[in-house]
C-alpha cells in the first residue's frame, strides 16, 4: 500500500518599491523599503499558500483571492493562508513538513530565520521542527542580486491518511 502523501510547490515574486513594512512569513523585517503588492505583499506566505493549494489540488492563490478584489487590498496574508490551512484540514489532510527558500540579496535574513520559522509554524498549526527556512542571495546578478525583488519558494508534504 502506498502511503497517501501529496507534495505541493509554491513560488512568488514581489518587487521592492513601496513605503510599507517588509513582511516575510508574517515577520516585520527592518528595511528602508517594502514590497509592492495588492495585499500586504508577504512573498513567503503567498508561496506557502500556493504550496498547500498545490498539494491538495485546489488551484492557486489568485483563484482564491483575486488581486482585482478591493476586499484584498493591503490584506494580512496570514489571514489568506489561515483560510487555506482551514480548507486543508477540512479535507482531512495533515501538513507533514514544509521547506522554504527566500531569495533576497538584502536584507540579511539569518537573524530573522527563527522568528519566521515560528511564525509560519504557528500559522500552519504545526510544530516549528516541521518547518525549515532557508535564505539565498542572488550573487549580485539578476533582479534578486540587484535587490529589485524578493522571491520565495515553498515545498510542502501533506498526508491524506485522514481523508
Ligand atoms: O553560499 P551560497 O552561495 O550557497 O549562499 P548565499 O546566497 O551566498 O548565502 C549564504 C548564507 O547567507 C546562507 O546561509 C543564508 O542563510 C544567508 N543569507 C541571509 O542571511 N540573508 C539573505 N538575504 C541571503 C542569504
Ligand atoms: Zn504574492
């Protein structure tokens, strides 16, 4: 019998350019400039949300929360992710673990990784040891390396045993 597991992948990009807090995984990171976006532009929460939707075959974040909808203007992305976590639970699925990579030349994220890990784990309702946060620079090349944007990737494993 094959263990009923599902993998999901999420990817998101936001460019720098707005005077607002820089939020990564719900954690405010001190930086002179924030990210542009219709919601609060939390690039990591968006990637995690898409990974969960992918694992459970529920489409993508734009289908759930259209960025043309004024209701989602400046919205707290933790709330969007919490809605999707609730839908995953409703399907009887359980989040096994999640692995994330944040691509950013600046700011330096290593001091903030523990807080981001705790924040993501809390929002997913799983222990922090099932969440991993990695950071990479862009080696000073391309839009990441020139600090024009931040990109986040997330891979999640979901157990469907309860479904
Ligand atoms: O060494 P390698 O080229 O694989 O990675 P890097 O992009 O040079 O990043 C080296 C280290 O810096 C990693 O361990 C990251 O955790 C850390 N880093 C960081 O703290 N903040 C960033 N914005 C990017 C990377
Ligand atoms: Zn986004």
